[in-house]
C-alpha cells in the first residue's frame, strides 16, 4: 500500500490543476459512491493494480500482503492510495464517500470480475 496526497500542479486565478496519475497506463476509470458504513472489496487481484482517489468523504482502508499483518489507513478527500497485485484490500466508508478507482489490468467493463478473488475471511482492522 502506498498513500500520498497529490500536489497542485498549477494554480492561477481560474483555479487549480492537479495531476492524479502521471505516466501510468490505465485500462479503466470507475466512479464509486458509498454510503457511510458500506464495505467494499475484501478481495485481491492477481494481475491488476488499482489506485483509489477520494473526491469527498473518508475511507478506512485495510490491506494485507502475503504473510504480513493487516494494515489500516484512513484515506481522506484528496488522498491517493494504490493496491498492487496480490494485495488483499477492503474499503469501509466512514462517511458518505465518493471516489475514483483507476485500474491497470483486466478489471474493467465486461472484465470486471475476471481478476477478482474474494476473501474467505474478510479483513479486520488490527487490534489496538
């Protein structure tokens, strides 16, 4: 998991320009709206990389790489997080949230489920 907050690329009296992804081939861009409390994901992809960019709201992002503990990260409006192939991930909307998912790999359009492997046991936040 990689989290960053893209910087403003250009700003003037008309507004701002912010590059979300630079030099990344993308096969699909998906807009998702989730109501507070909704859980999405709880799966992994063998061949797909996904970037999640939060437009509004907040997500509790859970991720786990093979043989490693679950990591929890709050992802806020303006943040970008990436799930690499084989990385288990789940997204929980802590409030009504709208986000884009940029996908590189076989996970868009008619291929939406071709590279999705559901978890038998859902990810849980680490004990505090």
